[in-house]
């Protein structure tokens, strides 16, 4: 891992198009400003992981998922009326 | 010479479909113009780029399969968010979604299907004209990856009213 020390307001550049600036340091929190082309997708790591896991779990839903979901949905629609 | 040229012109065009052969979802001929393109894939699945939305056997049901043409055993149960959460689209558009784009949310069906959830944090946004799509991330704290699709199983009909 490359480790760099930066002061408030200083910048790290990743490749030609991406910069990360230290905007604020307060206690154990750091605010960063990332500038990158729109094609570079930026996520907080925990958000990325949660969505990746949900995609994986959803993909594992059996091939019977449509029938199961349909049954549960229809039963709920009936109960509503 | 002229005759040969005419004959060539009459040759039927190559079939404009992609064959989907999936042990899980079945075999289909998917017309090219209905293929959905996700240039970046889905989150965590960068190779899953081309998808087909299978026609529902019962149109009144809001669920459909979205099957990957690149990885034919990969598919998702998806649903129209408006059918289950009216007003969702109106909240997605200002967050960066395009007006007029189609929205789908991915459904996760656990062992007990009554506890199925939808991923409202990362909807699929598909441009109707170009058929290009992206899995968008709504990192606003407003939506969860596991939003219950049905009311709690223990809610009695009386309590639900």
C-alpha cells in the first residue's frame, strides 16, 4: 500500500483525471473532496459492499423466485381486499 | 450480373437475435433491439453487461426476470418500483436519475418469500431510447438495500388498516 501524508487543503492525484483533496479534519473524521470524470464511479466502501452483497444474494434467489414472489404478492393483495 | 445482384439483395438479413441458453431460465431468442446494455456491468459484476428482460407470463404481476446474456445462469428477479412503492421514481430523478428513463429494482427472495426485499438503494436505470442502463447508487440514507416488499408478516389485516 502506498502511504502519503497530507495537510489540510493538500491534494493527491490518481492518474491524470482524479484528485482527492483533504477538506476538513475534525477528531477522527476527515472530509475529502474527490474530483473525477463522470465515468469513474465513486462510492463509500461500506455502501459498495452492501450493494455488491445484495446483488450476489439476489442472484442466488432460486429459479423459483418468480413463482414464490408471485404467490406471496398475490396472497398479500387478496388479504388487502 | 444484374441477376446476381438482385438475388443478393433478396437474401434475407441475418437473424437479428441473440440466443439465450440457460439451464436456469430457459432458452430464448432475444431480438437485438430489446437487449439492454449495461456498459459498466452491475456493481460487483463488471462482466454482466448485456441483459434481456423476459416477458411476464402474467402481466398483472409486477415481477419479471432480468437475465444476463453474457452469463446465462445469472439472472435477477426485478420489479417495477412504482407498483410497490408509488412515488419512488419521483425521488430518484432529482437524485441523478434521468426523467423518462425506465426504473427497475432488484428483488431478493429469501427462504421465506413473505420476507422478500427490494434494493431501493441501487436501482437499475435504463434509457428507453438507447437501451443503455446503469445501476445507480442512492447514497442518501433514505433508501435501503433491503426494503421489505410486503408488510410485516405478523401484521393482522386490522392492524394494517
